[in-house]
């Protein structure tokens, strides 16, 4: 009998299906439990965390940069302002072909290759829906041209803003400095929270040293954004606090006279009030236009400034280092009197040269035939070199260094802008460390007439002259006298800073030196007697001529045979009025020749203007 064969086993299939259903049910139950657990974890245990994340995705805090403070002269003339400006900006997301759009824009508005390069760099750092500047500082005609053609350029717009502007350009650039775009080096040293949204920062001068006053405090606003990050509405706003305005000590009319007097020559002129340190003029010639640096100077213009033989980028007032020449002699005289090496009436014989015992080398006087019997008064009045060779030799380098240091030579003046050089007041230890050599007696001699290793900045000379006018009271020079609140107009005066008193034991020494300097300009035979002719007030001064190159023993100085860049520098220091000094001046004209011929007349022009405008003329 054949075996029975079943094609379908219903019991087995039912059992298999049942097991699969049970297994699926278990899996589904486990998944449901997992989902419920996850929902519980997210909505209950992590509620606060994800609510915060959700809110931060929906609500953004954006910075509002403050308005930078303004800078004024002592006359109330604005020197640095925030000028309304217009920039051409592009939203890449709204443009199909950015390159083509730029090409079409170039047909109606000037767009340089440097503008396109800057645009491309900025575009990489921003999201597609954010504005990117293509051209800065559009003029009115360009704004009008674009307005007429705006319908052709969706995604392109003209945006108004504020741009730092310096109305007097190069006339005050070395004092004020300029702002420029924040770079990587700036980011390392600034408060990122307070500078969020700020694009520019002070780079030089007052703009840099008073950055904390000028910048202000950043504001913030809470905005609601969509999933793409676009602003929907403003929820809350904290207004920024504008920077403080600065009021300088600079006298613009006097500054202009100093600029005109230099007539485009290389040099520096500093005038300051010896009573409080107010810097009245701060001229470094030539200058340059700081407005070109605000949004980035082009490489061609910058290279031209760097390669210029006139070196306009150097701030000659605080960075220029010059031999002080004979302007050092009044200070040497005081040091000699204080150390008892000379009495005021002691005389030195001047045959026109000086030699050290045992040496044939002759240290020449500027007057070939000599000055004859010469006391300190005559030595300053007629600038006798031989007298000061002898005085320096008897003093010695150590006492000279100690004495001149008290007047600030070889030290920064402390003026309220950075970048100042200390120049050089040489000493034995300096030479040993810098050159690795011993100090020689001949070097002491030439230091006595302000030559050799000695170097001074015009600011140092002005401060030392003010100290002399004050009969020993040192005062720190300053460019900013007060600040003011741009909202309340409340003025806050900044105190002047008084320094030490120069250690001169006999008060009559000051009167004797000042009397000698007075006769430099008012006495018959003084080196600058023409400068003092017909003056309606008394002033005291000292001429100086600083050699740029040495002249051999058997050679005569012939200006016509020497290239202009190797000719002597002309110097002059002075203060007025003698009876109650109100202004002290230091002038250096590079390669200007004699101080009496070139520098002293500039001081007379400045004194005349200053004294007459302040009704200070009273001939003693």
C-alpha cells in the first residue's frame, strides 16, 4: 500500500505564523518602549537643555558697534570725524552669476581689481545671504548712477554707514594717527566681546593710544531668525555707548604757521606750554594722507611711501634721532656750574681750536679765528665750541651723563602717544655694551658740543627747553587736554603731569644761563641776533648746527661741494617771554645748514603769532 504524502501541513504553518507574530509583537513592544523612553528622556529629563538649544536656534544676539568718538583741536575744529559714506554691497544668494553682475556694474561704477579681490576674500567668510561689500566710499554721482540702474541688479544695493575721515589729512597725521581695519594681530590684544561688530581700530598716534576712550561700549539686540538664519524681527535692544570725544592741545593756527615755515622741507617743529605740558604744535614734515589707510591703502601707493627718500611715514617729532649740536650747550653750562667745574665769570682762551695734552689732533671751533677770552655767557651767546670742549673734558663723561639725564636726554618724554624713541645719551657702560669698546677722552669733547654719539628727538629738545624755562621743573608733554561725553557734553579735564625738579643748588645759575640765551637773539654778536631784531617781547634761544658727515682736519666745510642730503641740520630751541614763559619751541630742519639762518627765523614767526594772538606782548 502506497505511503500518504501531504502537500500542505496546516498545523506546522499555523505554529510558524504564531511564533513569527509573537516575535514581531515583542520587537514592536520593545521599540515602543524605547521610543517612549526616548521621548521621556528628551521631554522630561532633558527639557531645559533642549529648550535652551531651541531658543538659541530661534533667537540670536547680534552686536551693535558703538559710534567712535570725535577728535577736536584746542580751537574746537574737528580733526577726526565719522563721515557718512555709501558702499556697494552684494547678497550672493540672490544673484545667479556674481562675476557677470560685477562685470556689468563696472560699466557704470569704477571698480578696481583690488575691490574685487577684497570682495572675494570677504565672501568666503560670510554666509550666502549676508551682505558683502564690493566698493567702498561711493561718491554722490556714483550713488545716483546706481539708483537709476538699480532695477537691473537684483541682490545689489547701496548701503549707508560711517567712515573715519581726517579733514586736515597730512597736516596732523603724525599726532592723530589713523584707524584701519582690524587684523589678526589686533584680535590677539583686544576684548573680543566689546569689539564684536567693530571693523576698525586705532593703529597709530592718538587714535591708538586713546583707543579705550574713543571706541565706546558695544550694544546688543536680540533678533528672531528662521531656519536659514535670516532675521525675522527684533525682540530686544540695548543701545551702544558712543566713544568719548577728545580735545587736543594743538593750536591749529600756530600749527599752520609751522607747516608753512618748513615749506615742504624735511624736519620737525614742536612747541609746548612749559606751564602744563600742552603741545601746541606737532609738525613732522613731510606727512601723508591718513584717509588712504582707513579702508586699506593700495600696494602701489604704500610702496611709494615706503620707498620715498623723504621718509614721510617716520614720525620725526618722537622718532627722528638727531645730534643736538650746540643746542646742548646751555644744559652743559648748567651741569658745569652745578659741579663747580666753572664759575660764570671764568674764562677760557679760544684760539679757534682745542687739543688734548700730548695729542696733535685739533678739535676745531666753528669760528676759524677763535673767540679769544671767553666766559660762559659769551660761550653760549656766540656758541664757542672751544669753551665747551674744555668744559666737557674737565667734567668727564660720568658727570655729563648724570647731569644731562636730569633734563630727559636719552629717555622717552612720556608724551601720550606711543612709538617714542629714547634716542641716545652715551655713557661708558653704553659704549662697552653696544660697541664693545672703552670710552675715549676725545668722545667726551665732541659730546660737549652735542656731536658724536649723542642723539635727541625734537620732542626731547622741546621738553628740555621747557624745563629750562621753568628753571628746573620737569613737565610731561601731552596732546590731549580733556574728554567729553558726546551725549551729555560733560567735559572731563585731564590733569597735567609734573615730574621731578632738576637738581641745581644755586637758583642764580638758571638766571645766568637764561640771560645768556636771551643775548643769543637780543645781544649784539649773538648767533641769532637778526632773529630778535625789533621784537616787542623778550625771548631766549640757542642755535645749533649738527653735522651729518665728518670733515677732515685739512678740509673746509663748503656747502656747494656737498650733496644736499649730507649737509648740516639746522636746529634752534627757544622760549618766550623770558619773564614768564608761555611757549617753548624746538626746531630741526634736516640739511638746512646753520640754525641761525634757517631754524631761528621760524621760531620768530611762531612767537610773533602766538604772543600777539594772546596779548602777551610786553617788552621788558
